[in-house]
């Protein structure tokens, strides 16, 4: 893809359908394609081959799936003149959409991303009206008061005796006081990062989601079980943003890690994304 063939991706095509069946039952979501973005700096295979399995599962639904390497990752060449990785990722994803239109006729796109791939999916959707849906696996999380209480109860239960729980609570309080004092004394430009990701202020993230759902973009936010107080209950997203309930979708996999390593967790995620795609775009 691109004027110099700088971007590389693998297409998973839907299986051929008998002509008679196509007339009676058109393929799912005609004109739609699925683009799977890199998770961090992992190439297009994805963590534990997740992207391979997902692209094939989506193709089985009748939707072309593209596993793309953004510039500088995998087999793709970094050729964008963007000033930041995020801007470059958005430019490359938009180029992938344009290339898919030329190759397959697709006009609308669903973007899927894990970790920074979720951030890049969100940023591209905000910049390009061709994006009809996004699947965000472990997008930014923000602890709610209820989430903090649930996390505290869990940790206290794990500590066993009341004395151990009190000691743990005191140590946590001291650590947070030290962290707060240090941040107030010396502003840290990395305050809003987690694992190298930039987390937007909660009001900015809220506004971004609202902007997309107002435009009609379908959103599925998927959360693994790694977030502690940040996400520890199904529907915690709507504790934080009650106005988005019924306007976007979320799923919570409390027993999964960040990259859905175990086969059972992978299978559950694939089933969930396939069901959501069929429901929202069938």
C-alpha cells in the first residue's frame, strides 16, 4: 500500500459464496472492511497470533479483514513526515483505508486495536468519517469511587487478618502521599502515561467518545482483568460515563490478561467481537 509500497498487510478474504445464495442473502455488511492495527510494536500477527485468528474469523462472517503493519513496524517502512507516532499511525491507517477501497471497494471500516492500537483506532476515528466502528481492547481507564472500594475490599480479603489489612492500607496511603507530594513539587510530563501510553484527561476522553457516538460510530470497549481500581466490574465504564449507557458497548473479561494469552480467553474475545460485529453491522 502507498505510492512506494511502504505499508504491508495481509488480507483475509471472505469465502466464495454460491451465486444463488448471494442473491437470496447478501453478504454481511456490504462495503464494510475490518482493519486490525498493531498492538504496540508487535507486527501484524498480533499478540499470540490473535490478529491472525481475528481476521480469519471476521472473513468467515463475510467481511474482508486486513492485518496491517503501520510505518516502522514489521515489514512496513516509516515514510510519513508526521511529527509524532500517533499522527503517523493515523496517516498510515487512513492510507490503508484508501488502499482497501481501491482493492476491494470497501467504503466503511471497523478498526480494531489492543493497547496503543486502541489509542490509534480512536484517533483515526476522530479524524476520518469513513470509520464506522472501533473495537478498543484495554482503552484508557479511570478509577471510580465504587471501583476503588471494590478493589480495596478485594485486597483486604486477600490479606487475611485484620492486622495485615491495616498494615497494607497504611503502606498504600503513605505511598500515595509521597507520590502526590513528588508530583506537586516537580511536575512530571509522564504523569498521564501508563506503559508508554498517553492517557487523556477524563473529560477529554469522555468528549471524544461522545463525539463519535453522536456521529453514529459503533464503539465496543473491551477490558481485561489487569486494571485494579481502574476497571474491576462489568459496566464500570457507565459508572464513569452514565450518559453513554445504551449508546456504546463494553465487555469485561476479569480472568484475562492484557494480551489475552490463554486460548480460552482468546476464544472468548473472538466470539465476543464476532457477535458484536454481526449485531451492529449485520
